[in-house]
C-alpha cells in the first residue's frame, strides 16, 4: 500500500486530444482521466506516471486555470 492523499481539484471537463494535452502540460499542471463507473459516478484519476497514453477508459481533462484578471485600477 502506498501513500494516499486527497486533493481538491477544479477541472475543465472538455476532453483533450493527445496533442492538446501536450500543449497545456506544464510542470505544475496535471492531466486527469475522468472515468465513469457502471453506476454513472464520475471520478478523476491522476494520469502520471503509470497511465497509458492510449487510454480509452475515460476522457482526459486538465485542471482549470482562470484567465488573468483585467486590471481594475489605473495608476
């Protein structure tokens, strides 16, 4: 049994192609596999490092990044 941890994740639920995954991948941005079980419950599974690149068990999504806010104060 290995170390387990609970994470709060906000993910964009738009599925990504392998090319889109490569484009958004950054050192501190994770890609997730969004799986649906037989009861219809959805669960995010971290893809690295053991996840097969040709996985067909779920949609691959990335964690959400809010766009930069527009400045509200002019100096």
